[in-house]
């Protein structure tokens, strides 16, 4: 089972600052994200959930422990090698500023391929946009799209490279409930239909309920794991955890 | 190409930068066309001579001296040999000397020299009416409207004399009898060959070569153009300084503006660049993307600027001829490659400017895409401090160097100083500007209104934005002040110093003539020096002739000046020994000591031995070698005196009709002692105009960009209850504060450089030099900056009805 995990973190430590002002963001976190699973990471502000995502995605270096993405150990990789790994194996969706304002929806979706110096395949771009329900919006600029539509363009872009894992950081944080539901449904469908691995950081129990399981962080430690729960249950467990901590 | 796609949407913010590049390419195209067009032209008076022979010219083409002429005897021998060559119809030596026609005291016609009648054949000129001149006669151009038999006044180095018009000729110039011309000239500067029909010029030239040997240069075809007048060569050289100065300035200011625009744009796009990094762009790709954008921008600017430059070249060339930066023979040519080269340089300039921004963009961390807070202004690094201070030091040093230069060199040094100053200003601005704005707005700190508080806080917290808006103002003001003040300080001083050093209160200067004749010098009753040129081999040695009246002005270190006057004059053949005094500086440099003898050639080409009879350590020496005035006159019969220094303002009565006018010392200093000063002025005006023009473009550009970038800020202000009027008022106040501070700093930097230069001048010349500050230039520059900056800042804000974010 260990060897088949898409992303594996073992005893990861991350500290910001030095001396008295040092803050331990991750304090020995171990977690595995298996292929075709949808995991939500929750926790209060400052619990280390964003740091977990950044370390798991190879955006930030760790101070201790090990991160393996799709069989590649991130330790010792150069900035360039990590960039290339990110480009080829990892997709990102996050709260805001997801799209390049000067590019159309289709151009944004094709961006990762162009950065990788591969000729973008128009059919593939159209298919990716269709998958997120935006077939008619290919020529629109981000400023002409609603927040939910922008987020779905970002989803299509994250998927165009067929990444091993998709990291989402508060993907519904800036959206109203209707738009959130559409984006979450799109994420859910990707997991179900294409076996996409998704790791999503969120503070919204409703969003978390779309996931297969929920990891709860507090003070840089993994404190709880909830599987197949509805929003009310998740909210209740979070409150328990907060009281316990 | 990602660069093209992003540029397509962002172009409104880059219009200013693109326009700057367009102007730069236009300037480069104009200057380049004029530079390649400025070539020597064969004077029309030699057009019919297919082969021309002249003495060996000096090694340094920038000496601007005529080559040492052949002595008359040597020229006669050459003429005899050359006329016997196969294919040669005639070999004609040219005897050319100063002469001009005067009517009622005013110059008549453009001719300022005359030649022997035989020289008309070299120009292919023919008689239109009358006959060839004999003694006391002159042949004139038919264009003057004079008829044979009329009496006119001919002004020569001796003075005015009445002559009769013998005939008219279908070419420009004045001609006298050959033996008259021969008596006026010391040596022969050129021999023209008229070839028989069917004789190839090249064949004749190669036959002439062995005959002339090492004693001269045989010219044919296009090579004959080197015979253009030395004055034209010098004017072309000055023109070249101006044009290269303008090109360099255009390129430099473009680098500056592209650098500040892209630094600004990169900060604005930080989030977007981080997103690209997050999506897998390696740092090199981000850097290349910025360079790609700049390439497209440069090409667009070039496409706009090139045709403008092509259209503007002809009128600008005409203007240069009129102002005296190009000789009248100047004709514009259009090589096909030049506009392309100008565009290429424009693109390179843009790339150089964007280099720093591209490197900074490549360093953006992908993590920044996930962070909420905008990036704070980084404080200045030590590298930036160091570079800024170094640039400032170079600016001051260039200012000091400019104080020792004259003519077109002064303009060049002023330009270097200004360039270094621009760099220093750009580098140091973030450190210096915010405290300066705080100081400026301190008096308003206690006011109840929100405007003063907001202005203070905005400039305090956004040091780099404040710096990038104030920097172009600083550039415009400092440049205009420095160049203007530098030129005024030095020219005013030089004019005055010469007069006071000669112990004089007034002068007599040429009026419509290239110099003063002996008759004018006598009538002026003052002190003067007669310039001439000696030759050490082919190299010129400037010298002056002085009379006993001038001896008292000099401090003699060793020897005796009165020995100068004992030059034997009437000996036949002319005396071999030439007594001379040298300045102590010259003596130190060359090792010439009292009593030593040195072989030189006179202005007539004859060999002589210069014997040092005195070394002078002080005095108003216009050259480093002093001869007896009468000896100079004997060797060079048509030499002219540039100026006579008089104890009081000379009466104009005795000077009437002599081509001379009296001036007070002050008026002389103000008017400038030579044409060079006027050229320097025009040069200065050009430099100030171009730099200030670019600077104002940058002011508008950064103000528009900066207001657009602050849409979010302004929206928050509106939401907090500020009226539209208040927001605009705050913007206007902030803009004015930044402009005034930028102008104040520019003034400070310019004053420091000017003071350093005045001090340098004082030490160099041992007299207190007053610093001249061009307040008018300052007021005009600051005023224009203020109006443009406020006008540029408000519309983008006013247009947004709700100040909504982009």
C-alpha cells in the first residue's frame, strides 16, 4: 500500500523563523494520499494546513522528514527539477488570482503545455473545458467570467497535463454556495470518472464533505481523520477537536 | 508566444514606453542618417581637376590644420615636372589668400578668399564678360551684379584698397593676377592637374606618384574630397559630436525609461508571475517572457519611429546647416540599412533596460501566488547604495572635467555628467525621496484635513512607487540645470578672463570678416597677437606673433623677449634663424631650453631653425610659441588678427570700413568670444531639449501607470466616505508634492555639481569663478513637469466612476 501512494509524507517538520520567534508549522506529520482518492485537509487558522499543502506539493522545502510525489523523493531536488516535477505531475487550484488576466480561458488552459514547450492541442483544450462545463466560454477573458467559472477554468487547466495529483487550496473560499457546489461537483466527478487524486485544503465543512476522508490538523499535528461524513458530522468533530486541543 | 498574448491585453499601460522607444528610434534614425551623410565634399573650385596633388597632411585629423605647404621654389619644381607627364594638359599651383569685397563698410558676396586667375581652370569656370585681371584688378562672380570697369573695395590682410573689376566669371569666388596672388601667399597648398581628353585620372595619378614621392599625396576620383576647407572638416567634426551626443542620449534615456517602466510593471504583476512559476514555468522562461514582451514593444516602437525619423531627417539636416553644425556642402543620403540598424539599436536598448526587471521577475517565488498580502517595498540593498554613490561621483568628476574642456568637448562632458547623474538619481531615489516628502509636508502635519495625512502616509509607505514617479522629474530638472549652468558658467568666465588677463577694458572684434586686417589693428590702438602655424615635420605647432607693446604683459622666467624683435627680415633668401619665446609649460613638456635650436617649417613651408630666446611663465599667451609679429607677417602675408584688446572702448570712426567694431569687455564676454560659443549654446539647447522631452514623456508615463495601479487604494478611500473631489484633490496634492521634491533634489544635485565645477575652474585658472545658476530654465522645467504630472495623474482616476478594481 505504501509504495502505491501518489503522495507520501513521513514525519514532515517545518519551522518558520529562528530562535524565540520560531513557529513550528508542521510537527512530524505523516500522511498518504492514494491514487483516485479525494482528501480534504481541515484545521483552524494557523493549524498548518496550508503549509502541509505547500510541502506536499514541493512548493516549499521541509526541515525534517520525507516527501515523495509519484515515486520521486523531493529531498535534494533543485529548484528547476522541482519546477519541472510540478509542471508535469502536479495540478493546482486555489482561492483567487487563479488565472492570467491577459489570457483567454482557452489560453489559460493551454498555458501549462506551452510552458512545457509542447504545442497545445486545441481539441484537448476544448475537451478539458467541456469537462468542467465551459464549452461556450473558451474565448472569454477572466474579467468576463464569474468567480465560479474562473475556478472551473483553473480546474480545466490543472487537468490538461493529466497530473498525478491535484492540490486545491480553498478552491471555494471566494465563491457563493451555488458556485461552490458546481466546483465541488466537478472535482468529485474527476475523482470518480478519471481516478484523479485530489488533495484539498478547506475550512468549510460543506466543501470537506465532498471528500472521501478528512484530515484534521491542529498546531502542526494530525489530530483526527474522518471518513465518509456529512457536513454536520464534520463540523461537530472539528468542534470536539478544538475543545480537546 | 505567451509574451504576445499578454501584451495584447496590457498594451494601454505600455503606450508610454512604446512611444519612448519610438522617439528613441526616430532620434537614432535622424542622427544615423545625418552621420553617414556627413562626408567631405570636393570643393567646386577644383571640380575640373581630375588629379590633385597636395602636401602630406598632419597625422592627427582632429588638429584641423592645413597641411604644411610647399615652399614656392619646391612647388615650381613640382609644377614643371608634373606638366611634362603624359596626359597632363596643365599643372596649376593654387595661391589662395584672404580677401573679400566690401561696399559701404558691409561685406559684399560670400567669398572670403581670392586665388590667382589660372585657378579658374581648375573649377572649369569661364569668363562671362570683360577680361582676366591684371595688377590692381579683380575678377568677380557674375552673380554679384558688378560690371567690368566698376571700382570696388577689396579688403585684404593689409587693409582695404580700391580695385577695378576686370571681368565676371560663371563661378563663385574672387580672382586676381597670378603674380599678385603669389605675393600674398607664403607657400603652395595644392597643385591641380588638367588632363587631356582620353587620359584616365588613375593612370595620370600613378604616373605622378613617383615624381611627388614622399613630399605629397596624389589624389583622384572621390579621394579628392579631402581637399575640403579645414573649416568644413571642423564643422563636420562638431556636427558629429552633436549627433553622437544626441544618439547616445536618446539611447541612454530610453534604457532609463524602459527600466523604470518594467520595474514598475514587474511589481504590479508579481502575483501573475508567481502563478506562472506555480504552473511550471522555470525561472528562465519567466525571464525570456519579459524579454519577449520587450522585443515586441521595441519592434512596435521602431515601426512607428523609423518613418518619423526618415521624414524628419531632411528638415533637421537643413537646420544643422543653417546653425553651422554641418558645412553648406552637406547633402543627405539614405542608405537602406540605416533605418533597420536604428530599429535594431532601439530593440537592444529596450532589452538592456528590461534586463533588471526580467531578472527580478525570474526570482519571483511560486509560493507568492498563494499568499494574500501584497509584497512590501524592499529597503535599498548595499549594492544599490554603492552603485548610486559611484554614479554620483562620476557625475561630479565629469562636471570637473568639463570645466577644463572647451568647444564641443564641453558639451560632451556635460552630457557624461548628466548621464551619470540620471543613473545616480534612479538608483538613490528610493532612499532619499520619502524622507524628503515627509520634510516637505511637515508643515501640514497638524492640519485637520485628511489630505495631508494621506499624502504623508502614501509616500512614506510606498517608497519605490514614490521614487519611480519622482525620478523622471529629478532627471529633467537636474539635466536642464546642470547643462545650462555649466555652459553659462564656463563661457561667461572664459570670455571675461581673456580680456582681464590682457589688462583691457574693451576689445575690437571682426565685423562681417573672418579676422582683423593690419589696418584695423593699427586703427584699434590696442594689444593683439597674430596667429600662425609652424610645422614640426607635417605636424602643426600653433604660434603667435607679438610686438614690443605686448612684451610687458608677459612674465619672463629666463631670457629676454626683446631678442624677438631682432628677427632679421629683409635678408634674401629669407632668414634661416627664427627667434622664439616658449611658455614654461611647453618648455617642460618638450625639454626645449633657453638657447636651444629646433628645426621647424614656417607657414610658407620653408625650413627654419627656431631658437629659444626666452621662456615665459605668465601672461595671456594664446599659443605656446611666441614669435615677432613682423616675422609672422613676413612668413604669412595674409594672416589675420582675431581680436584687439584696448584700454578703453575704441572710437568707431577710425574703424569704419575696416570690417571691425568695438565692444566693452562685458559685452564681449556675454556675446561669446568666438563662433564656437554659439555652437556650444545650440548644442546645449539640443541636449536639454531632447533630455527634457524624454523626461517629460517619462513623467506622464509613470503618473498614468501609478494612478492606474492604485485603483484599489482609491476605491477604499471612496468607500471610507471620501468625496470624488477629495480623492482627486489628494491625488493632485500628492503628485505636486512628489514633483516639487523631485525638482528640489534635482536642483540640489545640479547645484552641487556646478559648485564643484566652478571650484575646479577657479583652481585651474587662479581666479574666483562665479557660479551661474539658470533660474529661468529651472522655473520653466519645474512648471512644465508640475502641469504635465498632475494632468497625467488625474484623468485615469477621474474616469473610473466607482474606482472599481481592475
